[in-house]
C-alpha cells in the first residue's frame, strides 16, 4: 500500500508513477472532490466519486490539488467505465487539470451555495444548457451537492455558470 498527500505529491506526478509501474489496484483520495481510480497494468479502467462514474468522475478527480491518497494494489474494479491507455490517460488528466484552473479560481469553496441576485430577471435569455445549469440553483444546495445532483460533467456545469457569476446575476453565499 502507498499513502501520501496530494499537496506534497501532486496528483499528476502520482498518477504518472502509478501508471508507469504497470500495477493493478485502486487509487483513492480523501477530499470533498475525491473518489477512486482503478488502474490495470498501466491503463485507467474505472473512475468513481460519490455519485459520478467514468469520464465525469475522471474529470472531477483531475481537479485535485490536495487530499490524502492511498493506492491499494491488486484491487479489481467493480466495473469498467473507462479504457484509457497510459499515455492517453495522462494526456487526458493533464488537459482536465489545466481546464479546471479558471473554474476553481471562480468557485474555490464548494461548501457554499449559489443564488440569483436582484440583477437577475426572468426575461434574461438563456440557452437550454444554461437553463439546466441555472435550474440547479433552485434547491439552495451547496456547490458540491449541486454538481453531484446534476449528472453532468462538473467542470462543464461550472463553466456554464461562471459568466452569470462574473456578470453579477448569481452570487455565492
């Protein structure tokens, strides 16, 4: 078993080491955005968070810059939702990690919730994608719960909401 802290050993470096090792096992991260990745001889074969699986879970896990991790060798995945070879997996995680920068800067605390401001009007034109993302604000849940409930890729939801936040139409509370 291997243990560590992603604030000391960065996520991408740890993943590069694990994938290059050719080991089989489960990589788990204890963090509000954490979850598990299953590795099979250098391939990423499954990703899961509390409610997300596959690509959406991999996207969320790629956002991690902190959290305690554990790699348990010889743990088989409960299912296979991904089939990413080592180089493809690393490239995807690098792209996802880079893609999170703006969203995490705008939404750093996922324990906060979002609400409409007084500047919002029902006459505000929105696309279907924006409508789906904005409808998540109705339950006054924190960002973490809202993203889990969406069933969509978390970064895509935040990127959809970001212009409304920067325009002052929604706010974090």
